[in-house]
C-alpha cells in the first residue's frame, strides 16, 4: 500500500512540475516579443516556415529530382 502511495505522489509531482514548467515557459515566450522588432522577426520566420513547407512538401520531395534548390543551401536567420 505504501509503494502505491509513493508512486501516485511521484506521478502527481511530475504532472504538477511539468505543468508549472510549461506555463512558465509560455509566459516567458509571450513576453519576449513585446516590442515591434520582435514581432516582425517572429512574423518573418513564420512566413518563411510556411514557404518552406509549401516548397518542400511530401509530394514535391518524393517526386522531385533530389536536387536542393538555392533556398535549401542557406541558413536564414
């Protein structure tokens, strides 16, 4: 009976700890881009990710010739 209680308390502690970590991380992430420059950077990266997903979709990758275009050779910051 004691082993079950210890296991349940450890499980509960893990869930509470993970929830607190995720809430604090989201709160810090939300406040990081309060200025206009941060929002602009985030919007540009989101748009770039959308373009990359459209360009390198599963269909285009599996039916393509295997050569990466110019966009795939550069790291975008």
